C-alpha cells in the first residue's frame, strides 16, 4: 500500500462496494461493540485522569496503533491541534459514532488509515513523537509481538515515546460466572495464537526492543472502593455488554456449547448486577522512550 502522508479522509468514508442498506446492517451488528468500546474509553480516561500517561507536551505527530473506534485519536487531536494524529487499524472507524467527548466533528488534524497491522507500517522511519496502542492483545499473535515492537520503534522519532495499555484478562474477585467466562476467553485467545498475558510480558518486550526511561503503571486496582454511582453504572453496563459479545465467538470456536454459556452467563450477569466492581480487570500501562542515539 502506498502511503500519502496524512491524507485526510472524508467524514463519510465507508468501505467500497457496500450498499447503504448493507452498511447500515454492518453498523447495527457492530453497535454493541461500539458502545462497549465507548464506555471502556470513558472508564480508562477516568482511571488515568487523561488519555495517556506518557510525558507528552507539544508533539508534532502522534500514531494511534489499532485505533478501533477512533475516539482516543480524535480527543488527542483536539487536545493537540498543532499535531498530526493518525489512527491506523484493519478497519476504519464508523463515522459519527466514534466522535470523542465534546467533539461534534472530526478534528481537521486527525486522519485514519486502513492497513494490515501485522505488516510493515506504511510510514517512513522516525515519523511520530508519540506512538500509542491499547487493548491489542486479542489481535496480535504471540510470535508477532517482537517484530511489532521493532516496527513501532522504527516509526518513532529518537526521543519519542511509546505507550502500551493492556488488561490482564482475569477477574479481580473470584466468582463462578465471570471467572469461568474469562477462563474461556483465555482459552479462545490461545487457540488463535494470541497471548492473554501480554500485559505482564510487555515490560520485558519493550525493554528488549531497546526502549529506555521505562515506567510501568497499574490501574483498576481500586475497583472495590468505587463510590461514584455513574462509574458503577458504567462498569456494570460494560461488563454486561462483554458477556453478550463473547458468546458467539466462544461458541463458534467450540470452546463451550451455547446452552452452557447461557447458564454461566446468567450467573455472571447476576454477579455484575450485584457488584459492578467484579467487572474490573487489572490494567497495565507501560511507557518507554526511544533512545536519542542508536
């Protein structure tokens, strides 16, 4: 794929050869996941008191690797209007539905590119001051992590920062329903060649790739002390959506039969309704800097 630097996409960008009715159907199927990602974004932003933890002040160019719904990229573009912000993913964000908090249209300095995330990134060396990635442990094969880190460093400018945010897919509190579903999730990820423990292995991988001034943070560990009603509702809804969204892929993969999933899902839903904090995963943010010299 030939890359045109920071080429702006029209706000109504959609896949080619897809009729409006088919596109509407695709969006309808994606709506639960779009809602879940939006809720998850708000939750993480509250935990981090912002969209990132890297010491970024006046970046000129930012890459959001695996940008999903594009909310993070749009909010950061609004935060740094002088920076070029590029989101890249296997599919483009759904228009309008992915706008960030307080944003009524796509910021002019935000761009989105569609590309294979496991191939060489379509950017020249040392393009970005800040490279961000979040929740990619479900799509990156175990053996692809090392070359991915090398590639992310390649497109980062000397002295630039890389930030990774990944959850540990285990329930904070042990309960029958949710713990069982999360165990099935880990089994499914391994069957697809993914690494459920990427969050714990990230520090070693980032340091081995050559990053320095490395810092690791853990968020989500205070979930049991939630007092804010809005936060509790947000976590509850996010957990219920996740339970519903995991059903079809787990059943299709033969990890569990539909009847057993529904039985356990009913228990998990009741657990979350009683205590939304059960939905909290420990989440790890790892930040490292590309050395100024090789």
